[in-house]
């Protein structure tokens, strides 16, 4: 009897959690399918009478009534994809090397370096936004996917290195030592032993990097001007004019813009949990 | 091995490991070294970007002015409230939800996946969404509460500075809790079930099991999560930029936004840089204190 | 082993080179264009007011950034830009976004001394700051003499410093007193109020009769909108913010405190102002008006006419009229806001002649009239206010013309951003009755002292 009560309570809690997580997002979806008139009606009707697919049609299919921002969406998505992918690759590549060092070798110099890398993470990036802007401007590499990638890498490397170091710390050194006795070079042990064993943790770091880079807004806004490099968050912000905000279009664009990171996170959460499991105990 | 060989083996080992960190160092330095050094240097001047020619060296004046400035301390106070409020609630909620998600039930994998959704949404989208939800005339919050007869008439949520701050915190909590859930859940999963079984044998009830088995084992993880989330909370910008822009009055001007105003809007670049460095120093001091305590705790365990 | 290290480093480095290479390509593309401009430049130096032949400019690329016109629902600025491209062969990268974000980008670029933009948004509030910073070129150097005569005087003078014009207006954003005529007719009121006292009386009549929910809805959310509301109130009570020497008198001039007191009373005592006004941006106030909840819109903009007559967006089709005057404490002190925006050319632009051609085209009488007909944007040129075609389409422009003469701008301050930031905070404090208007003004003086 107690067991049944317990199960009921459990499922109730799960339902509450689901509602809390999904309700605002559901509202966003509903908004994107409504017309503005319905959205500003009082009392609010939760399900729109007419499903309005205009927004989705404009963005996904283009067409002559689409606003420029809608037509630009596809290019913006491509830019976001490129930026997020490169940032992830470079941070994982360079970061895993550094994390390996910090994990496997103790020295004062390395400790200090690690600490200073973490320290650079603590400075509010806003304050260096203009100096970075000046650099990019003088080098004529504003409005460029490459510069955005570099800037994001420098912002995110500290935490990527920190995470990966934690995961590497979990792998016992004996395995590498055994392999080295068998003639493996150190780098080979990294490649063939440590990384495969910490794959879940690495996967979770990679997903983290991808999502964070995809979603970044303010620096993308500053450093991109044209479609050559504009990312999706910036485009989503453009569905408005001097006085008004086109909420229906913005929510449509927002949902579409959020699909890739949501998929990455939701579908690959298995790896995230696994990864955090492997590395989480020590903290 | 002879000593010389051992030593040179050590040296080449050291060289090897040092060289591995070079890519990271280069990337970070390349982008950050000039801005960091430049803005630190500039913080000792009184540069305002549209009268660049009039900038002159003023030493510590900016730092002293900041310490005397009421708006700065008010903003720091708000930020402290914001950071502590959101992080503590996120961790408590994260723990509670993680405990539920740690149980077995149908559809557990799906739910665990969906739980990440608020965090995966772009910050812009989050901002626009919450702004509309809190809208005084058409917002979903008003509609919901009045249709449930919890309130009589539509409220103007974002009118009062303190209420607005709390509502922004609520939005931030919704966005950031998934990370806490994931980390704590992962940590919960590493606790061997034998420990629980042993506790059962000793006749422990669920509450004691939590208090004496679970809690101690996840404390280090929770502590680390606390630090990371605190750092992220201080950096929070997108929500404020999209929803309230620091208002009403100065109610939601937390320190990151305050720096944006000074550096970007007023173009008082030196002053803004000085604030940033002061904040960094404070954050570092707090983090060091915290880390020390945590390290000492885990050493004890 | 060392080989692997080197190999890895090479991989990472080459990746970086590739990425930066994408950037270098862009710089290379810019170079040939620069050469073309340099070739044109010597020709210019020879003749003082020479305007280069059109053919030399074709093939250049300019980058233009300004916000989207609030009334531009059909993308006419963009289609006119494409027309310009076909006509001149100059390629235009047009960037239009929300005002705030556009402002952030323009200011960032100017502060960095960059040359990413050839034509930029130049807001009326930035004139003093940009002049001090010396970021713009005087357009007189590029325009045929006498070209600028005929621009509406208020707009032209706003963007002129020392007799030289630095920006050509593209948006003559003037605010007008609009009202719902049908509501007044239903209540038996023959004419809209001339003074604020009459405004209160009429609002109360309308509210008591259940004809309107509120007299007015104002836009008092934190942002420029709040300043666009409180400033005309102050002016129309006869208040002065700064004297001719730039000294602050807002805290000593009793009319200023009186104006703010009126706002507070209208909200809290007389209750003719929508209480949610403190969270409204400009569009929100308009939505309330066209939903038929409010009767008056003292600081409305021309676009509201079109919106209110669109049955998909409004409940009050055909009911809106434009008053022949604007509001004031007395008819002698009536005032309204003048918020023009202009196009300007930064000193750092590398395509100044092409940039001027763009401005000349977009702000010409022909294009201005075209936009007037298409979206109802009010003209930049004085003579268009009496143009037959436009008057036929917008008869109420006659009333606009009558209110125009009372339009006044924000104070010309270099530190305008700090001014509006603190004005917003103190006004909101007064509106929520945390401070009396005089206290708010005194605190405002303290807030901005550092800039005087």
C-alpha cells in the first residue's frame, strides 16, 4: 500500500517538474502559432483559434512577403553552426592537451598557469568588449566568423580546461604507466587510453561548448555587421523596429533558433550525465 | 639509471607537458592580453571615449570614486542578492529535482533530456519570452493567475524595482537550474547502492538516509557547482538587456549591466574598466576563500 | 614524440590561419575599392566643389546602418536602396535593426575609430557628443550649394553646428497631439482640450460616462521613451532645463517641478493616466489607444494614423483625428517633441563620395515624397507639406503643420546618455511617489554634477 502511495507521489512530482520546465516554452510555441491580435486579447485564450503558420513559412520557405530578417535566417543558422562547431573543435583540441598537462604533471608553474587561466574567466567580459572591438577593427577582421570563433574560444577555454582536467583526474595513472612500459609515448597514452576512457566527460564538455557558443548574444551583436557573420541570436533580436517588437515573428525565430542547441542537449543528455558521473565525485 | 639520465628524462618530460599548454596559452593571450592590459592601464586615466583627446592620468582616482559611489555599492548589493538568491534556489531546486529524477520511473530518460531545455534555449529567446510573460496587459502570467482567480486584476509586474529584480531572478532560475540538476544527478548516481542498503539494515528512514549518506557524499560537488554558478550569475547580461534594461529606476542594474552602462552608454571607459577590475578582485577574493574552505573539507574527508 | 607535439601544434595553428584567412580575404577585397577612391581624390582636390563623375563611383561598396523607420511596414527604405544600387552601380550593405542595438553598434564603431560604416545613423541626441569627438565630416563639402535649403528648419538646425550641416534627416520624428474624435462626439465635447486642466476635465467626463477607460496612456518604461514623455511635459509647462550657457536650471525653475507634479497627479490623484504607464514603451501606449481604451495621445506619432485605420490592428478605425494645437499649461506654452534622426558620414569612411550619393538619393524630395505616399512618413522638405498629392492622401497633415512649429528637441548635451539615464531614474522615483518632484530634481542635479 505504501508503495502505491509512493509511486503516485513520485509521478506527481515528475508531472510538476515537467510542467515547470515546459510551460514557459509551451507558451512560446503557442505564441509563434498565434496572430498578434489574439495575443493581445484579454482574457487570454490559451489555444489560438486560428493556427498562424505565417512566421514559420516566412522563415523556412522565404517568399516575397518575407521580411529581410526572415530570409536571412538560413545564412544566420549556417554562421551559428560554423561558429559553434569550430569553437568546440578548437577548445576541445587545445583544451584537452592543456588539461592533460594540468592533470598529469604537478609543478608550481603549471599550478600558477592554471590559476591565472581561471582568473581570466572571472573578469566580466563586458569591460573588454570595446578593446577587443578596437583590435578587430584595426585588423579589419570585424564581421568575420573566424574572429568570433577566436573570441569565444578565449572566453570559454578556462572552463573547458577545468572540466576536462577534472575528468582526466578520474582516470588512474597506472593505466598510462603500464602502457608506457609497453613502449607507448606519452601523447599516445593520451590519445589511446585517457581520452577514450573519459569520452562521456569529453562529450559533455563538447556539448556544453556547442550550446554556449550557439547561444551567445552580446558579443555576436557587437562584432558582426552583415550576414557574412551574423549568428542566429543576433537575427532573432532584429525582428523589431524603432518602437515596436514583432513578438510573433520573434518567438517563431526564437524557437527555430533554439532547436539545434536543444537537440544537442536533450538528445545527448545521456553523455552529459555519464560524463558528469565520471568526473563529478571529486568535484 | 644514472642521475644525469634521470634528470634529463625529467627535463624532457617537463618540457613535453609545458609544451602541451602552449595552444591554450596562445589563444587566450592572443585575444585577451591586449584588452586586459590596455583596459587595466586605461583605468588609471579619465578617458571618456568621445573626448579622447582630453584624457589624462589620474592614478587611483577612479577606484576611489567607485568606492565612494553610492550607485556602485547599491549595484553590488543588488548583485549579491541576485547571485546568492539565484544560486541558492537553483541548488536547492536542483537537488530536489535530481532526487526525483534519480528514482526509477517510466519515461525517465525522456524527462531527463527535457529537463535541459530551459538552459539550451538562446538567452535572447529567453529574454523575449519572459518579457512577454510578465507583460502588464497581455502577459501570460497575468492571464494565468487571473484565470485561476489568484489575482483580481492584471498586475503591473515590472513596475516595482524590487519585484522586477525578483522576477528577473525567477527567469534566471528557470534558465539555469537544469545545469545544477544535471551535475547533482550525476553525482547522486555515483553513490553506491550498498551504502543505502547498509543504512536500511540499520533501520534508517528516508530522511536520515539523505542526511547521513547522500548529503555528505555530494557536498563537494554541490560546492563546486555553487562557485561555477556564482561566476555565471555575476556575468548575467542577456536577460537584463532584453527585459528591463536595468530598470525600473535602477532596480535590476546588477553589476555587469552597470559596467555596460558606464563603458558603453556613457562611454566613460576608464571608469567602467576600473569597476570591472574591482569586481574581479572581489570575486577572486570570495572564490579563494570559498575554494580554500572546500579544499580543506574534502581533505578532511 | 616531439613529432606529435609539433604536428598537433601545426594543426591548431593552421586552423587558426584558415580562419584568419577568411578575414584577410575581406581586407584584400577592401583594398581595390580604396584604390578607386584614392584615384578620385586627387581629381577632387583640384576643383574645390567637384563632385566625381558617376562612373568612377560604380563598383564601390558602402555600408549603411540606421534603424528601421517605425512606419516602414513595407520595406520601402530597402527597396529604395536597391533602386539606388541599380541606378549608380554602387553596392549597398544595408543594416537596419532596433534603435538601441543600432546605437550600440554605431557608438562602438565610432569609439574604436573604425571605418566599417560609410553612412551612419545620427540621432538628434548625439549632435553635441559627435561634434566634440569630431567623428563626422561636414556634408556641405559634398553637397551642391543650396541643396539643403528647403529642409524643414527644425530638422536642419538640429544637425547643424557652426553653420555646417553634419546630418541629413531621414526621419522627421515629430510628436503630435492625437485624439479619438468619436469618443468626444459621444460625450458631447466639441473640441479637444487646449490646456492640461481641460485635459483632466475632459478625461474625467469620458471616464465617468464609461466611454474611455483612461484619459491617456503614457510611455514611462525605463528607456528613451520616458524622456520623450517627460521632456515635452516640462517644455509645455514653460519649464527650462538648461540656460543658454548650459547651466542647469531644472531644479530651480518652478515650472519644471510643476510639470512633473502634474504627471504624478494625473497618475495618482486624478487617475486619468493608465496606471500601467510606468511599464509602457511607446508601442504599448499606442496599442492601448488603438484598442479604444484611451481617448487622447498627447505625444503620438504619424504612424498611429495608419495603424488606427487598419482593421486588423485597431478597434477604432476612422475615429482618430489630429488636433489643431498641442497641449500646454496655457496655449502660450504649448510644446511638443522634435526627435529627428539623420544620416551622416564618419570621418573614417573610405567611400565618402559614394556615401554622399546615397544620402543625396535617399533624402531627395522625390524619394521623400515616395515614402510619404507609401507609408505616410512626414516629409523632410518644407514644400512637401503643401504638395497636392500628399495632402489629398493625408488631409490631417494640415494639422500636423500647425503643431510642427511648437516642436522642440532634447537639450544638446555631450553627456546626453547620462542625462537621460538619470532623468529616467528620478522621474520614475517621482511617479511612484518615492520622492516629491522637487526632491527628484535636486537629486538629479547631484547625479549629473560630475558632468558640468
